[in-house]
C-alpha cells in the first residue's frame, strides 16, 4: 500500500512539474513573439494627378434637393471664363509593398483615368469612401515607427511633412535655411519621378494626452511650396492610438464602432500648383482675367474632404454606436471653421458639445453616440462658409 501511495505522489509531482514547464514554455513563447513583432508601420505613398469633381451631383444641390441657384453656381457652374466644379488635383494614394497593387486614395473623375490608377478606389459603402480627396490614413500606436516611402508621379517637386510625430532633418519634408547638411536635404523636395523614404517616431508626446480619447489625429501634407501644395490637394490624416488600444483587425480603437475624418477647408484653386493647367484645360483660349474678383471668388471651393453642397458620401452609422470624429482644417485667416452636427451631441475631452472649432492646421477628436435615426445636416456654422457649400449629410440608421 505504501509503495502504491508513493508512486501516486511521484506521478502527481511529475504532472505538476510538466504543467509548470508547459506554462513557462507558453510564457516564453509569447515573450519571444512579442519581441519579434515589428513595431514598424510601413506605407507606400504615391503623389499623382487626377481630375476631381467637387460637386458630382451637379446640376442638383443635394442638400436642398433642387437645382443649384445663381449664388451656388458662382462656384460650381462651368461657363465661359469659369472653371466650374471639376479641377485637376494632385493627391496622395497608397500602394502595397514595393508599389504593388493600389490600396487606397482619392478616386478621380470616372472615365478620366486609365491603367491601374483607374481602380475603383473608395467604393460606395467602403469605410474609406468618406475620405474624399484626402490622402490615405497613416495609423500607428505610441511606441511605433512610421516608414513612409514616397514616390512622385506629378510634374512638380513634392514632399511629406508630418505634424505631431518625431523626426530628424532627413525626414522633415520642408525646405528652408535650417543649416542641415547636404545629406539631409533630399527629403525636402522629391523631384518628379523620384522617391524618398521618411522615418517618423511615435513617442508619448505624439500620442493622446491625459485628457484625450485613446486616439487623436494630426495632418500630413506636402511642404515644398506649402500653400500651392495643399491647395492642389496633397493633404492627409495621421491617427495615433495609445499603446495597446488599436484593434489591428478592425483598424479602429478598441470599443469604437466607426471612425470618420473630416477636413474643413476653403481650397483656394487660384493658388494651386495646377492653376495654370486648370485654366488651360477648362477655359482654353477663352478670355479670363486672373485677378478679376469674380473669377478669384469662383475658384474658392468651400468643402469638406473636397466635396461641396452635401456631396460628401459615406457618413453612415447606426443608432447607439460609438462613433469617433477626427476633424482637421487647412488654409488661411478665412479658414476659421465651426463644425456643427444636427440631431446629436458629442464629447470633446469630457465637454458636451454639438459645435466645435478648428483653425488652419489644427485638429480635434470628438466622440458621438447617435441616438435619433434619420438623415442629419452637418456644416460649418460660419454663415459665408455654409452658404458657399461647406455642408454635408450624415445618416443614422435605426438599431
């Protein structure tokens, strides 16, 4: 009997030891996997030229459900001496590794593009559809490193300049008399047909602050000629998440159901890199005086993500969802915007609002839980901006 009891004790000890070894192996395996997991976020971005339609529903005003009137036609009607609602733009698009398959980016005017660039980007119903003519989202967590390859397929020098993140002089993307060495100047101007790789760190000071939600937004844009580059369309969002708060499968913050980015801007096509091209392409030999006040006014496109008069698509959500809004602005002293949502309220750093404010190159992140189904207006509450087209619609479907 004693021998049998001793044998059972030995078996239990061996089983306990085996369980301990298996547990240690699992822990070490997870540790090695975590150590081997790359914190590098790699993107392949290409600057390209496309034809962009600010008002694809023309001649109908989608916000009002009726034809555009004389005031709206100041901006959207093509006629002798006026460009209208279609402009040639320079934009950022993303590709697979080594510039393989095209992944995301603004979709040019249908029928105006050929070749691989004509892929149906930002398809109706896709989560990127609402981004309009913004560049693709560059996303990372605190502690990560961005490696962003830029290839220039436009006819002008371009660059990538990020806000918020950490970079050295070889990855700033902005030419000025900064005393940088000749080795650190190639990032400032990427010539047509050339490429450059930017490396940006994401330390704590680039991520959400103590009072922020667990993701925030920064802009990136070309900065060779900042005014002309951004007026041409080379702008996009960077979204930074707290460490461990990014759901990698859904590409959303944990606990957030939907995410929207909205750039409020009066795009001054008079200052675009492509202004001469647009005059030649859409006015031709017709006479126009570039400094004429009415002509200058007609080229000020008051939009959200490059759409005017509620033509911005893709802002669809469900009642009761946790919806995160990232807001950006670009432009001049006239770009003082007050985004307002009908039918809902939002939280901004703990404060309850239905209207907030953004200034050029600033950003805001707000959370909404829509509670009333319907089609609702969103717009800049600055009167002149709203009347000139800075309007959109978002849809809340019943739960």
